[in-house]
C-alpha cells in the first residue's frame, strides 16, 4: 500500500538532515609542535599573524595590571584603503598575568593554535627582573650580577666565559624567561661610549669569540639569547636618530665582523637590530642588512627583533626582515594590517617573519612547559661570578712588587672602596641581593682597615647621597658623582704611620641613554688627583707603597698620575662578589692573568675617533619638536675607517698609556721556538710557540698572534690580531706549546671595489707576543697567489663620500 508523504514531512526530514550536518564537529585547528609548521601558519588569520610579529606592549614599572600597548612614535601608516581585515577586539588571552615580573616584554599567545607567549628579559650581565613582587619581601627573586662584558673579554679565556654562560643560562631558565636580551657585541669605537661596559672589545675577533662563548654557554641550558645591537650602535648620544656613516670596508672588517664570528659560531636564537640609522635607513628598516647579509650571506636561522620602540616605519621593518617589533604598539599592528590589505606587505613576507618566530617558540621552555623553580642556585652562581671576575682583572702596574699586598694593615681610601660598583646602569643593570665592597672583601681575606676611616667614609657617602637630586629618569640618568672625601692632614699622617700599605679605589659608572664626558670622567676629578698626590707623598715619605684599584666600566686617563703610585689593578666592574674577587688578586690568592681588550690612550685626543664623537646635530625637521626619548637628528662619520683601536695606534706610531693586549702577572713568561708548518701558504698554515713560566709562582699567560699582511692593492693596518689562546696554569719552570692554525679567511681583507674578501699574494709576518707592541717572536711565510675567499653583495654603501684616514 502506498503511503502519502506530506510536504511538511519532507521539510521535517530535510531540517533533521541539516541539523545533523550542523552538529558535525569542526575540523580541529592545527597545533604548534603537532602539525606541520606550514599548516599552522596557513591556519592563522592575518590578525593572528600580525599579533605574532608585534609584541604585547610595555609594562611600566610599578603597574599592577597586565601589559597594555602604548601608541607612541610616528609609525608610518599607509593611505587608507577599505580593509579586508580589521583589528579584532582585545583578545581575552592577551589579558594574562605577567609570567616574570620585571621582564622586558612578551610575544602574543594564540591559544587556539597551541602557540604560547614567550618572555624576554634584559640582562647582558645577569637577568634583570623584579626582586620583590607584590610588596612581599619574605620571598625574593634576586639575580646574580656577573662581571661586565669588558671584564670577561679581558680574561681572553673563551672556556671561562662559556662557564659564566652556563651559570647565567641556568638562572634564566629557573626564573622562567625564554630569551635574554644579550650579549652586547658592539665595538669599543671610542672610550666615552656609555655602554662600553656591556661590550667586549675594540677588536672584532676578541668580541666575536667572547660573544660566541657566552651564547653557547647560555643556550646550552635550553634558553635563548639576543645578540645586540645590530649594527654600528657605538654611542648613546642621539642613539634613536643618529645616522652612522661608515664605509663598506670598515663595516665588513670591524663592525659587522664580530657579529658574523659570533653568529656563525653560536647560532643565537635571535638578533636585536639597533636604534641608529646606517648610511641612511634605520637598521631595523634595512633589508640589505637584515635579509641580504644576516640571513642570506651568514645563514642566520633565528628571528630579528627591534630594540624597544626602535625605528619608525612598521611596514618597512616587516619588509626588511625585522621579524618581531618590540615591545609592540597598536599603531604598528594597525599599520601592518593595512599594508597587507593594500599589498604593501606581501603575505609571503609576513609568513616568513611568522615562521622564524615560531621556529624559536618551538625551542622555548614555555612551549616545552618547563616547570621553572624561581630558585636558582645563587650561591653557586656567585662563586662562578667571583672566579670569573678575578680571572679578568688586569694588573697595569706593579713596581717593586707592590702586589701582592705586603702586611695586613691597609689604609683604605676612596669613596668606591666602601660603595663599590658591581656593574653599569640601565638595561645592563642587575637587581642583586648584595654587592661585596672592597672593605668587606679585605676583611673577609684577613686584612684590617682603620675603623675611624671607615666610619668617616660611610657617613660622608650616606650624607652626600641624601643630598643628590632625585630624577624621574633614574633608569637612564645617573646622579652626579660624589667628590672624593677630603682627608685631613692629621688623619693622613696617622694612617701613614699605622698602616702597612695604602689602597685607593677610583670608581666610574655609566649606562644606557648617555655617553661619558672627558672632564671629571675620562679625566680624573681634581679631588681625585689631590687624593692621589697627598696619599702618595705621605706614604712614600714613610717608605710605604700606594696601590690604586680602578673600579670602572670604561677607559680612563692614567698617564698624568700613574707615576705617583706603585701598583694599579684594573678591576673593571666585577659583579656582586666584587670586593672578594679584588681581594683574591690583591692578596695573591689569584695570580692576575687578564689583558686589555681595549686600548688606554695617553690622552683622549689621541683617539682617532675623538674629533667626531658623538657626531653633530642637525636642524629639526619642520613641524617637529625635540623628543627627549628619540633625541635630536644627528650624523656621525667614521672617518678613521678600519683604523680602530690598536690598528690605529700601531699603524700611526701613537704611543698609548697601556696598549691592547697588555697585562702583567706575579710571575714571568718566556716565549721560544716559534715555528710555522710551512714557509708557503697552501690552504692553511699552523704556528706553534712554547711558553715557559720562568718565575716563582704559578700563573697563566695569554698568547696573542698578530699578522702583518702585504699591502699590494689595499691599505692594511700594521698588524691585526688573527688568533689567541690562554695557557693552562703553569707551575714554575713548566712549559706549554700553543698551536694556532690560520686559514685563508684568517688572512682576508675586504676589497670594496669588487665586493670580495681577498687574501692578497705576498709576504706575511706572523707575530706572537704578550701584547700588540710586546712582540716576542716573528716568522714569515709566502702566499704565492691572491685568494678570493668570498664574493658578497654590494650593499650598505654610504650615501656620501667619506674622507677616510689613510697611511
């Protein structure tokens, strides 16, 4: 029997089918780490991609809420177009508690795709985080202040620096950060550079080797680094607006070379572009720098992030290959989305930036859900800091065995003896639990100092600090230094009578946002000169010695006063165990083995960059007002070219106060038997030299290998450091043979006209010695035919002619 089917029945059936279809579960979104990376990126909306390339914003100190993005600067926004994509409302996932209070910033999380937020923290000399949270001081989060970069480089010991990196990396890991914003690897172009303490050396081989060592150490602990500031950020004055004009050869041989060495040898997770312009464009907006050189020529696989609020044009930054904009603003997000809509940013470019970021997210502790303890072994790390500090200190003078200290009664002078400087300021500062002063260190080492002198200094320093002006910009602006306390004749006479030896500590500090000055900084203050003279006269009249400890972050003048003292120990800024580490060297517990990685000139004007540091300011553009954060339009021209540091002093016969590579020991070393594997270069050549401890105490020696190259078609410095090494601890009369192998790359110079690295045919001289001027042994070899080592892109040309220094 046939049944009639009503229209209503058919509609009901169709509705049920449709409803059933609607109830089918949607395909699960691909998940980072489980799905192919390309699939995750394909599944992302444009808004999500933009969120990933723009940071979560800047958390101001003292704020209790989640980070909020700030609209700052004058980010260029493309002309209005009907948007295909619009900015989404605030994602609830953005409003998440800060993982590591006091850290510098975070990336966005995209929860539906399994992408977490990663945390980055300041910290070239120790992780910079808030030590006390929510006003609760019963539980603290202090970090280890390790020795500053210049001190580590003065050790010339890559194994030591690697050990520091391991301790540092463990602390980063246990405090919950994913990437540390360091190391700083900019060249010491000029001794007044405000952040020179963060950086390693005037020489790219030393700088690159040290940066690679600490990066490898840190990243061995499962966290990342961000080598900075890429590139030619060699001053703080007008750092956000200065146009650095530098030749292609000087860039390649000096300022890019140390980054190249470090990046190829350590593969940092990230690179931070610098604030400055370079031959025209901002570095963060320069595809020739960030894509052509960094990613294509050097094969860098990580991602590039801006310095905080660096550059001006977010669209240009994305297109240049600056993958992550930090700390991130809503204006930047808006500009990028509109540029994608208009075609000014290709989707393939945005995807490439996203992919680089996600590749690093996959490595991060946050992605791996590491259960960090917030309890690193601070005691163990402090011991590493103390050990490294002592190994990097440089003995500049030691007449008549003034050191190690003779006698246990020390007359301790100088403000900084009682208020020691562990490290520099700004983002290079570390929130540490303590700093061991020199008087504490001497007391711990069994020495005694006069209590009346101690009380007088501590009262004077406390009163002087209370009178210092309070600055709202204390992160950037240092208070003026405290003049040295005047020592009365009666007090000085009493100290000279009762003490065995006098020690004066002279201190200097600097940091982010400002460069140093010549007067009362590079040169000593009048009160310091008077202190040295008066103490020298009083103690020498009694047949007693005077030792000066330099607790400084950058080079100072020494020639005018060093003749009045018997010993000078360059302690740099040694970290939180400063006083103990200095005492280890003063007492002889540690035999000093550090050597200068930067030249000390006789006077500031001897520096080849002195006449054009920090450049000249330009008129403000019409309609713009000065911005204290962005600085004044300016230009600086590197007219010294390749003649930076010792390359200038040795080539032009300018005698320094203390040359590059210089440093004394409590023992003596003899160099012998310098041999080359061949008299003709054929792909590589090996130099061996024997070093013997001829003194009476155990010690270590830094062996430096310089090469003088033929100047057939290119001008060359008199010599260039091409290899170095540090002996083991040699007992008296013990020897060690050091070996160095040179390839064609170790002999190369940059030929600008042909955009090639070449090793020119001719006679090369290998010089092995204890400093750039203290050459112990030499040998020669021939390179029969010019070798083209590498052809590179003809990029980063200066926009103006440079009148470069020539021999």
